[in-house]
C-alpha cells in the first residue's frame, strides 16, 4: 500500500532507538524526509547510519538537543521551519514509589514527556493549518489508561498527552490537519529487553520462560501475551501520518495487544 508520504517532511523526537527509530525507518520507507533527534550526537549519527544501511537513498536531517528544554525547542524550530508530520515520541520512564517521587521528579518527567510535545505542537500546528495539511502524533502509552502503581508519575504524563492531543484536534475542525495519540503496550524496546533479561536472571529461568511469566502475572489481560515489536507500533504511526488516515482525528489509537479491556 502506498501511504502517499513521498516528499513529506517529518520530525520524530527521541528517534535514536526503540520505537522512535522504528518510526523514523517506517516514514523513510514510505518516502518521507525525516529529521532525527537525540540528546547525543554520537547516537544520532549511529541512528542515521543504521537507516542509510537499510535505505541508501534516505533523506535525513538531524537535531542534537534535549527537547525537554524550551530553548532547545526554539533552536530546533529555528533550524527547521517546515514540518508536515510531527511525531512527539520523546519520553522517559522508570519505577519509583509515589511517596518517594519529589517535586523535582515530577517537573523533570513532565518537561520531557509532556512539555516537549506541547511546545513543538504550539510552534508547528499553526503552520500546518496555514499550509493546508499536517499530522501531529503523540506517542502515549496504555499506561495513560492503566496507570502503573510503580510509576504513577509516568502514567500521568501519558494521560496528559492524550488529553492534549484531543484538545488540539478540536482546533483543527474543517482543516486537513489531524492530531492523534498512539497507545503502545509492552513493546520490545532496548529498555524492555534489559528488563526481561534481569527478570529472567532473578528467577534463573530462560528468557522465553521469563517473558511468558511476565505476561501471566504482570499483564494477564494482554491478548497478545508477548511484547509487541517496535515495527508493529511504527506501522500504525506511519498510517496515521499518511493522507490515507484523513478521517481519523482526535483519536487515542491502541497498539497494546488487547491489554486494555475497556471497549471505548
């Protein structure tokens, strides 16, 4: 299927690994020109090399900077005036008891997971409306609905993203611009792979056994009963980024393997 992305300009934040890198690859595969982003120049360079190994004709740009900082968002916006597709993927997570989560912890995760996408959307959304076409996509999480007790602060920021995406979508009425959020579930990223290795080591079992045990005990409602691949998530994002998804706006789209039991 031709997703009609040839020549579109896309920005994928946090795109040096995991879901972000897979999204960048999926968009490049469909002909989009992609701006890669990461906080370290070496990681951005490696990501670009990996993409070009698979897609030698890829048209790539990059912005090395920490987009949790307002001044870095301003610098990126100054460097790249035109973006057709904004994928707000940048995010951090980590378990921490609510009672031990300080104001500084809250401010830090909100700046990274939420404010980065808010600031970029505030810059690019008016320009998309003026140009007559655009896509803004927030990479949220099933944790937006199923707040994890071991990292409430993370779940809250994911809910904030969904709410922001819906609110921004309301401002696009009658235009060819859409704003949606994607809710991945447990996904086999580098972080998840490391977690399962530690999980297996702590129980002295094989990785396959550890993954099965994880889903039976920690995520029993999952219908997939395995980690999704980053490519499975990226495929959904590529479709939502395309002109073919023009009737999908203000939606929270799930790629969580049926983990969430609510039907709406």
